[in-house]
């Protein structure tokens, strides 16, 4: 199926159950992104700041861009003027930097806390104790230009579906606990982003309401720099 067909099929699937679809467009060309855009997709996720900035400058301005990869503090300033959501916040230091640059741009930037759930040391994210410590911090309470909208997690890259299910279940349970403890009166804490092309159906079964899909939409392609595709 074409990119447009994939988008329409997936949106029919996700919209009917109130799950937000993020099209992961890293390494994809402007033409490929526009095919998804013309099929109705407006939310796109990028891993690399430089690539995100280049695409923002050249593509329609009603696209909502999510930064879904690890973000270094010294790169925040480049995306603060326009990014819709930063999904991979893994430290108070990063939140403070986002807040600083959001204030400079007269914005409030939506953020998700990335929680480490995978059985892999290479994955980024806060453990449960670190997340709770961050949320209890007086320094966080002083930040007025970031909005914590929920949690994000990446499951272990494994064929073991039982393990993946357990990791997503753990994150859903932690999300509910955090909501009850810290955001009970805040309806904006509403986003649980988990699930990629290989495991999004399991993630949805376990309570995800935002999925990040790349190859399911764009197919498995030879990676080139996006401008040269």
C-alpha cells in the first residue's frame, strides 16, 4: 500500500479508539512527508534536532512536530520557537532549559517524561524513583513555561511479546499512580505515549493513547539523508 493508504488505514484504526497517531518521519523526504500530510496526517515525530529544524522550515506550518529522540540541553534553543511537544524529557536540567527557551519565545511547551521501562541499558529515561523526585521538586514547581502532559516509554526490542506487554503494563500503572498523586486536578495530564511499529498493538491493549509509527507508514526503505531522497 502507498503511504497515503497506510495513513488512512491507521487513522481509521486509531481515531476510532481515541489514540493519537504520530508519524515518525526521520530520514524521510519532503515528498514522503507531504504524501502523509495530504492524506490528512498533521502530527510528525523526529529524532534529530537539525533534521527537525530543516523540515519545519520547508514544510507546511500547520504540521505539529514532536521531538521524540534524546534531546541535549544545548539543542533546545533551536526547536523552542515551534516544537509542539518534546516527548523524551529525562531530567530536571533539561526541563529547566526548555522552560528558559520557551519563556524567551513567549510559549508554554508541552512535555512528556520519558520513563525507562526496557531491559536495555542503551535506552534513556527516568526510573520510577527519579521521576517521583523530579515531580516533587520545588524547582519544577517554579517553571511556568513547560507543561508536563504525561509519560513516554520505549519497550525492550525483543520478540518476547509477554515481556513487552509487562513493560507497557508497568508504565500504564505508573502513569495512573502519577496522575493520582500529582495531577489529580489537572486534566491536561492525559498522554501516555508508548508503542512503535513493532509493538503498537500491544501498547494500545495496555492503555497507550499515543503511538509513534514509522515503518508501518513509510515502509522499510534505504536510509538516505532526507533532503536527497
